[in-house]
C-alpha cells in the first residue's frame, strides 16, 4: 500500500511539472499583444519608378500643353477613392492600385502649346500624407507655393487616378518635365540647368513632330515600411520551467521513491 502511494505521488509530480511547462510556453506575454495592437506608428509607402529621360524635343512633342505660371495653391492630399478617404482595408493589404495624390493649382501666365482660356491648371502628382500614412515617389516633382514654373503637361491616363477629382494634368516625364524659373533667366530641374531661351526656342519650332509613339507605362514597385519596424522590444514574459529542469525534477522524484522502498 505504501509503494502504491509513493508511485502515485511520483506520477502526480511528473504531470504537474509537464503541465506548468506547456502552459508557460503557450501563454503570450502582454508586451507582444500590445505590439500587435499598436496602430500609432507612422507608415511610409515609397514608390520607385523607372522612366526614360526625354529630350527637349520629346518633352514638347509628348505634351498636350505647356505653360508658364506660378504655383498658387497645394490642395490637401486624397486617396483615389470616391470620398478621398483611405480604402476600407488594412494598411498591410494596400497595393499599387491604392494611391494618395496631391493636386497643385498653377496660375497660368502663358500657354506655350495648345492655349486655353482657363487661367489656371491643376497638376496632379503622386504622393502626400493622410493621417499616419505617407506616400512618395522618387520620380514625381515637388512644388512650392509662389514658385515660378515652366511645365510640360499631359492628360492623366493612369486608370487609378484619371477619373477622380477635377479635370487635371500630370507632368510629362515626371520631374524632367517641371522646370523652376529663376530671376536670372535660368530654368532648373534636379537633372538639368539650362536657359529659358533654350527651351522656348525648342518649343516654338514650327516643324511639329507627330506623336507616333506614346510614353511607355512606368512600372512602380511600392515598398511599405513601418516606422521603427526593426526595433524588437525585450520580452518580459514570466520565466517558465525548461525541459532540462523538468527532467531533473522527475529524476529526483524517482530517486526519492527508490530510496524509500
């Protein structure tokens, strides 16, 4: 009877130790739960776009209109949705079809190609920040209010942005088609500095070329990067009984039972 009792204690000890071990392994720490539920970190979506730089002649020929003007207003960014708000999906589920765009209002001083009666044009670029989500590209130009510009403009044929918002244009050949005018007669892009007279000479050439080719669609790869995503918090979960110590306890119990036989 005494041996049965001892073996019973031995089995209860083993079962208790194994239960504690499994329980500790399967219970997540509070820190990991907070990390998963933390939705306050800013998210940056960067689009890398490959495109072919155009010559001055190609910029002229591939543009639907060319204007000289002044940046009057930068409108609030919007998502390419009917209401301009973030699509009804998780941030991690966003794709290249989900775009934030910003419209720039330019006061037109002069039309250099295909003149219009409109005193303003709206220029659309990809990028902007809404809430904690920011989007940018390495190809679209930037604008500042009051900036004097010469812009080569094309109709927006992007299926993800063309039908949203007011009538607008995009910059031909991305930042290559937007020149900042300086007081000394220079015109500047990130890749080139030339003179206004040089551009006007090309634009005003009477031998207009026929657009036999269209600008090829530029493929963008968007990478999502969450702020501080590489930082891993130190685990503060309670220590649990390792397999080594569980086996040691079992062995000790066994030796105790054997001695007391």
